């Protein structure tokens, strides 16, 4: 089974929101990314609506033909919105309005009861649930306890170490990601990964057995600004092909 690519289109909306106008439209971007061969579209509806808007999620639900991964913070407002819109999957992430991007995995272990209730609510409404976690044993165990279908392993520390040329840290992070993939699978949890991945560092992660899908945003959209989205997505698909 070869690894799949989920394209996160938030930063198309970031450009649009810089001017509060209608273009570029993330819906058009999602269609182009799908035509280029990606396997999933991810969009993060943040509480502060800094990029993706409610309308985007609703239109994406109607338009895309692969699958829609809606990323949200585990708040009652967002859970209700997801239930209304019915994405194929929700990925739960921590969120604070001061952050530039997601700053780390969700501390599932620390909020187990609350998250277990949210996961059950979403699953009872036919939405698969993924939790974005750091590659730590306690978090994988907690993901199992709270009933998540998937974990998305946070690759940010790996990506930073790789880009700084810190090979000791790279090895440490890779081995944690491999071990936690195995542990999650042992518990019957499927594994995705993402955050900070780019054309240079992605191969190491793409070659970890049993990671099903990589979720990549910034590097693809940044490249798309220069070479076009079709080419940027195809080049990433090429980069993750084993
Ligand atoms: N996965 C999660 C949970 C994220 O919060 C982000 C950041 O938007 C990504 C993946 C994608 O990260 P990047 O934009 O660095 O590719």
C-alpha cells in the first residue's frame, strides 16, 4: 500500500483573507489539488476564522470527490458544525489564537474524559475521528482509551531537526514516530502524520511502514505560489512515492 497525500488548503484562504475579497478561492484550489492526484483535502476551521470560513467547509463538502478531513479544536461550536457538515473525518487539534500555526499535539492524556465524550459524539454521528498527538506512549494509549479511529502523529520536531541538519535529533524523532506507529497499530488505531513536512524532508516520513496519509499544507501552497498548484501537488506526490 503506498502512502497517500492530504493537501491542506488553509493558506489559499490566508491569501484571500489578507484582502477580505473572493479570491483566491480554496474551493478552486481543492479541485485543482484533487485533479493533480491528491487523496484528501484538509481544511482547518479555526475559532478566529483567520483563513477558512464556514462557507468554505460547506462548499468543500459538496465539491470534493476524495475525502474531506476537517481540522477543528475540540469545542462544542466546532463539534456541532462538523456534525452538521459531515466531513469524512475530523482531526482534533489544540488551538490558541496567539499561535502562528498549531504548536504541538493535543494532550489527550490530560483531557481523556472530555475527549472521549467528543469522540463518541462525532462517531455516533458517522464522522470518523483522528487526534493530532505528539509521538509519545501516553498519548497513543490515551488515543486508544478515548476511542479515536486515527492518530495524526506530529512531525514538527522531526521536520525542524531535519531542516537544521541535526542528525541526532532526526534519528531520535524518527525512531519515536516509528515506535508510536507500531504501538497505535497494535491498539487497532490507524496512523496519519504531518506538520512541517516539505519537499526535502518528506521522504524519511513517507518511508515509515503503516503511516497511511501525510497531511501537508504550507510547503505545497508556498511552492504553488511560484510554480502553480497542479505542479506543486504532483511534485509532492512524486516525493512521497516509495
Ligand atoms: N497537521 C496538523 C494537525 C496541523 O495543524 C498542520 C498545520 O496546519 C498540518 C498538519 C500541516 O502543517 P504544514 O502546514 O506545516 O504542512
